[in-house]
């Protein structure tokens, strides 16, 4: 069972973050550092909740939850 738990801890799922217009900065879980700009491919762990924040000049910031 310990090996199964170790394998599950290494599993990551691909998520594509997109915006219209493209070029929004992407941050996870309130981090002050952006991961990149949209469109952006991320890898996340299943079963964990994430807060994704998109910011783009002259647009309202948008925050969504992934679970």
C-alpha cells in the first residue's frame, strides 16, 4: 500500500488555462509570482483544490477554483 500512495502522490493532470483576450497573467493559490501568461499549460494534482487568478491590464481580475 505504501508504494500505491507514493505513486498517487506523483500523479499530475494537465490543465490548459486560456483567456479572451490572451495574455492574462496566471497565478495559483494567491502566490505573488505569476506562472506565465495565457494560453498556459499547467499540471495539477488530482483531489487538490486550486485557486487560479487571471489578471490583464484594463480588465477585471478573475479568480476561479479548480477541484
